[in-house]
């Protein structure tokens, strides 16, 4: 649950969430269902935001829905992001900082929310487990951490391959109350979207969204660090199956094809990294 057929934003067999996403964000979204579910998922977060609460949005980008709800009900909003603009639109962030160096005090927020960001933390120099530690560190005991992510679309290994058990394992040191709900996994009447149909491990795996909700009900564990974090294409290369990186390269070279765009400027960096890694493994 919910399949697209159960979603209130499916009207006349069209994903209105996808249309709203493009209108609200002012840019082209990935095809439905992957590029639509974020809207109803986040709309379901909104009633959780109440007067007097403190809310942190991690990787907020330029989408003001959470900020606006906070303003409407009298909650205090903070947003962080590493970049000033997202697709040419000014970020709604109140602090430009990396989750890896989150500057807020322990036990400060009632809600910590991250929309379509967790799968990228690793690419920005923040290990996924360290980023999650930071979210729970600043969340009050009894507060909630709400994160939605795409599965079988992009991001690092766990999200790309959809290793749901391992994703859940990341949360259990912080919470015994974790729920995971798939959105759009059963997409009918919307056609399933295969982002990587020519990559054998994802050939028959259609992209969908996962809404992960958790309550901070365990003492903050020790032993977490950001050691070993890398960023950019190096993180993408190291954080994904080598077969996937090769597949992306083959697509870029025109020897295979994908429904997922490979940014044109990244071919040279990708080639250089593969060369570097190959040389390192020979030494
Ligand atoms: C796919 S965008 C989503 C933006 C926005 N939440 C939305 O739904 O439109 C991912 C965002 O997460 C931010 N991000 C990724 N890793 C981050 C990190 N380690 N610290 C802070 N922001 C990060 C990126 O800069 C980007 O703005």
C-alpha cells in the first residue's frame, strides 16, 4: 500500500501528483509513479506539524511546502542544504551546511524530515549511517524522523538495488518503531517505469518510492563517525555495484541504453575514476 489505484491523486487514470510536482517544483520530474509520489507522501506529513513544534528539513532544496505549513500553524522551521539553488530556483534553506556537520544542538527538533535526499547524502561527503545519526541526534526523544526515498532509480547501492532489509537495519539502532510504506510499487493503471531496463540487476525492477517513518525511542548509540566518506563521482563509483558503473559508462558511450539520463559533463570524470581504481587494484 498504496498502489497507484488506491492513491487519491490518481484521477481519470492520470497521476495528478506528477503534474503537481512539476508545477510546484517548476521543473521536469521523472516519469510517474516515481516522479509523483513525493507529493502525496509529503502532504501526509503536513498534519503532523503542529503549533509550537520545531521542524528540520534536511536537503530541503527549493520546495517550500514544509516551510509554508510551519508558517501557517506557528511551528518553527529550519532547512539545511549544501547548495544555494536547486534547478535554478533559490533554496528554502535557513542554513547552508552539510548534514555531515549539522550545527543544531542535540534533542532540538520535534520532527526531522528529508524528501528524496537520503539516497544522495553519500555523494555529498556524508556517509548514509552518519547522516542518519545526525538526524536522530538533533531529534528530541519521542520525536519523529520521516524520510522518503526512491527505490530502483538512483542514489547509492541500497536505494538503487532496493535492499529494504539493510535500509531498515540503518534505523533500528535509533528506533524500535520504524514503518516503511511503498508508494507506486504496484503502479497500475500507470505503466511501470523501468529506469535501467538494460542493466541486468534492475531489468525487471520498476522504480517506486519508499516512505520511512521512525520514532526516536532509543538512547543515541555511540561509535558513529563519518570516516571513509568521499564525495561526487568518487562516492557514486565506490557506493554502487561496479557492474552498474560500467553500465552507465556503456550508456554514455552509446553501447547500451538507459531511461535514466547520464549528465554529459560526467563522462570524463567517470572514465578517469575507473582508470584510477583499476590501477589501484593492480598495485
Ligand atoms: C533530489 S534533491 C531533493 C530536494 C527537495 N527535498 C525536493 O524534494 O525537491 C536532494 C537534495 O538534498 C541535498 N543534499 C544531499 N546530500 C546532502 C547533505 N549531505 N547535506 C545537505 N544536503 C544534502 C541536495 O543538495 C539536494 O538539494
